[in-house]
């Protein structure tokens, strides 16, 4: 095991940052021995702040309609083969009722940017859930909106908002999205959410097409600037009905390394072992927890 790279992990643990050249050396120094050392340290950091607690969030994926046409996404508007669905308000409330009986006290409403679910409809839904379950947290993950729309949802009772920035590398962002989707707009959405008072979650894909080590460093730098309350990362997953169908999925090992690095950068952040980790490996979420994650989001959506 390279003593110098181990010293970089020690420095990261103590100082919660590295220089650009040190980041490149650490991210490119991929050996099983180094990963084991990194995971041991990240578990220690997680236990120091959270003990062995794992936080449970009830995920309700209420629509897979989306107006956007991102090149990596299976529910992109251009995918005519997708089996579309949209849960009704009654369907969603039934999911909440089931989840509440099971002990869930946070509901995460996640969907594509579905034009049918206007801000008024979402606000009505959030207000109803807030009224029925005043002791629960309500998290939204419904994409980009104006500051006024985010404010309306916050006033209706939403506490938290998840909006992954996907990639902070400007050139990389353009390769993953059509021209009408602007990186600066997405970054501004995250800043608006923080200013309003949401607990904010962001994150990025690992191993997406055209991603370079420098792009991952940009992601880490951006998150250091944003200081989110939660960070959700997951591997890029190849989908046959996208322009990236020929690209391989992201590597599990690299994704776990990034989870561990994020635990060192942000010792007190909520860090999910994401569904995507479980998709690329049968024990992906468990391995995520062993790398420093401390949140899981079981799906409450109807089969």
C-alpha cells in the first residue's frame, strides 16, 4: 500500500480537503488495499458523528413522465418505449399511510419534471400530507423550478429538497444534456433552495460517459461551496433506450470510494446508500453503508 496515498487519506480525514494535484493522485490511485484503508477511515468518521444509526426515508416515485430529454436518463421525453405512469393524489396518500404504519417518518416524493404536476397541484399534495402527518418530514425531488415556485412548495409544508447537480464540469454537463438545459440554472436552483430555508440535497453521477477525474474534482469543489445537508451519488447505469446505450455502467468500486471521500469531506452530512448502488450489485447498498453512508430509502411506490 502506497504510504503517500495513505497520508493523503489521513490528511483528508483531518483537514476535510485536498489540493487539486492531491485529489488527482488520490482519485487515480485505485488499489484494493487503499480502498480498504479509505473505507475503514470513513466508517470511523460516520460512527463518530452518528454511531451505528441508519436513517430510513420512504421513497414514493409518483411519476415517470418528464419534459426533459437528458441523454443518460431512461425516462427522458424522447424515449417512446418507456411505460409511463402517474400516481394520483389518492395513490400517494395510500403510500404515505402504509409507510406511516411501518414507522416511516420522512416521505420523499420523487418524479420526473411532469407538466401535469403543476406547482399548485404539488402544493395541494404537500399541504395534505403535512396536515395528515404533522410529525413527518416531507422531501421533494421534482427537478428545476423558479424561486417563487420553490417558495410556494415550502410554504405548503415541504421541508427538504433533493436536486442532484449531476456534474459540475461545464463541458461534461453539455455532453450529458440538450442545449436548452443550462448548468448555471441548475446551480442557481440549488442556491435558491438554500436561501428559502430548505434542507438541501445535491449529488452527482459516477462513471457517466465522458467523465474525467477533473470532473469529479469539480463535483467535490462545488459541494464544498454549496455545503448541502445531504449528498446522493450513484453510478451511471446504462439504459438501452438512450443515446448512451453503448457506454458501460459506472464502476461500483469507484462509486464506493466517492462515498467514502464524501464522508471525510462532510463528516456530518446525510449520505444515502442509493438505489442505483443496489442496481449494479446485489449488496450495493450494504457496501455503501460500509463505506460511510448512513441513509437508505426503501421504495413505498406501488409495484
